[in-house]
C-alpha cells in the first residue's frame, strides 16, 4: 500500500457518541497496521484521543427526528465547511459512520470532490426510505454493514458491500455462551435492574423521567430492587443526575453497558444499537422510544416497512423482548410488562439463552480490524 513512503489522509465523519467510539477504534486498528495515515474529521473526544484532528465536535448536538429541526442551521453550516475543506485539502478517502441524514451530505460532497467514500454502518434503508438506495449507490464506493442480512439486501441492489461484524461486540472475549444467565439464585424482590436512557440529549429528555417513573412504580411493589443507570460519559451523567426525580435512587456508572448488563437481571433500554450490547450479555430487557404522536401518525407509521422496530426483534424475526416503540404517554403498560417478566424466572432464563444465540450471528471477528483491512485495500 505504501511502497513510495507517501502519507495518506483520511477524513472521518461521526456525529453520534456511538460512532465516535467506532471510529476511534478504527483509527487505532489502522495505526496498528503501521500505515502512514493522517486522520482529520468531525467527531468526539474518543476520536481526538485516538489521533484524529477534529474540525469540530458535533457529538453533543445529536438529536432525534422530532428535535432535529433546531439543529438544522448548525449542521448545514458544518456541511458547508466540510465541502470547502475537501476543495482546499488533499484527502485520499472519506469514511462516514452512521447518521445518514448528515453523512449523505458529506458523502455527496466527497464524490463531487472526486474522493472515494466508505460507509461504515449501513443506513437502515431496509426499514424505511428504500427509495434512497439510488442516492447511496451514487455516493458510496464501499459499504461496511454490521448486520448479517444487510450484505445480501444491499448487494442485490448493486452496492459493493461487506458484512464486517458488529463493532459493539468487539470487546467480547471468549465464548459468548458463558454469558447466558441461569438465575439460579434469583429473587424477584431483590432483582438488579439496569436503566440505559441513551446517549443523545434528546433521548434523555424524552426517556429519562419516564424510565425513573417506571422504576419508582416497580420499587413500590418490590422494595429491595436495585437500579444502576448507565451514562455514556461524565457530561451525560451530570445531565441525568440533575434531572433525577425525588423518589428514585440508583447507582451511576459511565460507559459500562456490557459490564453492567452482565451483572444485572434485567434492563430498561432506549432504542438503538446499544440493545445489541445488552443482548450480547444475555440480559432480558424492555426497549423504549418516545415519539411525537402527531409525527408518528402523520409520517412514521407509514414509512416503516418492518414488522418490528427494535434491532433485537428484527434480527429475531419475533418479539423476543417487549418493545414500546413508540409510546406516547402512559408508562403503566411498560411497568406491568416488566413486573410480569421479573416474576417469571423460567421466562427470563429462556430469553437470556435466546439473546445469546441471536447475537452469535453478529460475530465476524473484530469489526474494526475488518474495516481497517478494507480501508488499506482502498488506499492501495
């Protein structure tokens, strides 16, 4: 790849905290291959720590659909800045990670500047907006997907695509089967429950209070329940603590989804890729996502094409775990469903086993190493 001794420059775009982690690990994997590569882009502190020069950190600005409109002008300005950067600087490859609403613009700008583009984490066009496949073909030279069925789906539509494994599972060592929970010493009234309200401020704003209210309701029935809340970083932890309701008590941990999921009996989780980490720990869960009732009925329910909405249930092709996606107001059905599961040890054992079996299919070795190999091939 580098017989001439030339130094390559890669631009990486990550606007979500999770993408920041994936790209930081990718940068580390590329550096371990002893290639002369410089990294520049937009991302968070993890990418910066891995050695990427950041034009801006947009990871704190990430928003869900109904909260995105206020961020439009900020992100449009950032897109314009990146376009200008592509014109004025030599870039050998652009890597965009997740967040298609933003990164489609970056990929389009790269294509206009005659720069090869790799998509790391395929946009979920199979669930909605399948008509955008033509746009993806125009601006994507290589697609690295993290769900097994995506390789066939995108490949049939003319994309150069490779299943690279799921980066959320990279930290797992040994046989994943060892994480199946036996619940041999389990007692409902002393259950340990994790609460994972997500990494975006918008998720925290819409889910954190209801999740606490669910926990308080459960605590009234089972006085010795123990709750652990997982925050993605110190900033999010402060945000959670500042909005903790009076009757709710918990332990806080930072960036410990996998570790916490292995220690607890059950989890209450915000919808997203983190649910796969919880599944890989064999931890039964309920999945929550709150939406505007107006936007859901006007747009959301009509554009989705999958029977289930959570990644866990989509992969299982059944409702393996309860999903409340979306829920609009009442938390009563959520609390009731959790109570039923906590009181059914046999069901918890069964679900834990099925979650482990499900996530085995996502393991294709280290996703970071697999993508790093593809990147080096593209730079050859």
